[in-house]
């Protein structure tokens, strides 16, 4: 019995021990799983922290780079801000002077400029107070009246206007509406600018160009008037945005081209659409002759009309007198090219009397 009991006891003991071992291993297993879980959590945590820190660093880096970029962009803005552009909006300068004649001009449909362009022209004259002014392209005389009105109180100021047309309507608004302006005005009609320049003479303070619009148009006008302009004269040009504001058929590039290559300080009217300003002025940089080859080179495009042969001959003689041989060579080259080009590629032109 004892033996059996002992054996039984042993059995129980053994069983207990087995049971004990089972629990022991189970516990170890559980704590191993826990450990793995904890380790896993720690790894996840570490990875998350790592990602967060990496992202944070990346953001800091991005911010740093963009700050740097902003800084350099700002620097560029400062560096690029065009010193040659004067931010005086001349369409807001002494407009009351223009307002004196505004009603009359509107009533008689005299002017081919919009109101703020007229105000700008008035502002240019009021600001710079030129004494000797040349105007190229008159039509009924709207712009002419604005200039004459603006120089009324400027002693000895005089306006010389040129129009290729000899139509009796040229300048009629001045004659009909403002006869009191006539003593400060001389009108030349029926020929190109080169024909009249020697008569007008030098020391010109300002020129206002609003003529053919198609190439070579205003580019030639500027080159013709340049030898007679004073140092730092004012050059006003109308329709400098026709390339963007008018229909593609009216690709009138001449004023746009010459305005943008003339070297000098730029004046534009107010308004946000900066490419659409259709009138502007330049105060010439001194010693313009150092840029003269650039101006002649600008004539080297495909012309939209070919000037009359008699005008070409007149210009050749004129350029011989006032410009160097390189200018003449460039002029002859573009004339020879365009004589054939325009014949083969006739394009729209508004003022027929410009060509044969
Ligand atoms: C747009 S109108 C001038 C409008 C005027 N500035 C105004 O404010 O109403 C153009 C004038 O330039 C003249 N014209 C055209 N080609 C010319 C040229 N090559 N030389 C001089 N005048 C020209 C035309 O006869 C026309 O009268």
C-alpha cells in the first residue's frame, strides 16, 4: 500500500512537476511573445520616430531652400528691376490741361487715340516742357491739338507736323477748332520725314511718331528724325501694342519694334496690363549714334510694304549724309531683299500712298 501510495505520490509529484514544467514553459513562451511584441512595438516606435524626424528635417531643408530661393528671387527682383523704366505715370500728370479741349476733340471725332493715351501725350509734354517738337503722322490733327494745347504756356515752343498724305483733311481739327493754336504750328504734307528735316532743323526736344504702323514704317521715321534730335530728347510712339491688341491680320509691328529697341528711359501710362500699353515715350540715352547699327539692323525684317522708289532714293541720299557706310550697306541690303519679297508676298497696308 505504502509502495503504491508512494508510487502514487510520486506519480502525483511527477504529474505536478510535469504540470509545473508546463506552466513554466508556457510562461516562458508568453513572456517571449510579450518580449517580441514589446520589441516589435519598440521597433515600430523607433521607425515612426525616425520617419517623423526625417520628414521634419526634410521640411526644414525644403523651407531653407525655398527661403533661399525666395531670397535670391527677391534679390533678382531688385537686381532686375529695370532702372531704365521711370515709374511716373504721365497719363496722370496735369490732365486738367488736356481736359480743356477734350470735349471739342470728342465732339468732332478728331483723335485716333484713346482717352488715357491722349492724357499720356499731354502728360509727356507737360512734364518735359519741350520747345521744339516734331510730330510724324497727323491725320485730322487730334494728337496735334493735344500737343499744341499743352505748349500754350511754354515760351517759344513750336510744333512741326509731318504727314505723307496731302489730303485736305490732314490737320483740319486744329484749323477748325483751335485757330488760336496756329501761331505755334507748322504743317508739312505730301512727303516723307527726310524731305522736311533740314527745313525744320536740329535741336529738337521731342518727336511724336504715329504714322504707317506696318514695317518699315516707324523704324524708318525714327532713323530719319534721329540726326536732328537733341541729346536726351523725348521720343513718343503711338500704337506700340498693336501686335497684341489688334487682329492677327493687322500685324502692325513697326511701332512695337522701334519702341522696344530705342535706348533710353521708358515712360508708360498707368494700368496693370503692361504689354497692352499702346503709347509710350523714351528719354534718349546720350550719344545715340553708338546704337545706330542696331536701329538699321531692325530694318532687316520682311517689310509689309515697299516704299515708293522716289522715297527710297531720297532716303539713300539722306542716309549718305547723316550715317556711316555700314548703315548704308545695311539699308541697301534690306531694300534689295524687300523689293522682291514684298512683290512676292503682298500684305495688307493701310496707307497706300506709302508705296507705288
Ligand atoms: C494713325 S494716323 C495719325 C493719327 C493722329 N496721330 C491722331 O492722334 O489722331 C496716321 C497718319 O500717318 C500718316 N502717314 C502714314 N505713313 C506715313 C509716313 N510714312 N510718313 C508720314 N506720315 C505718314 C497718315 O497719312 C495718317 O494721317
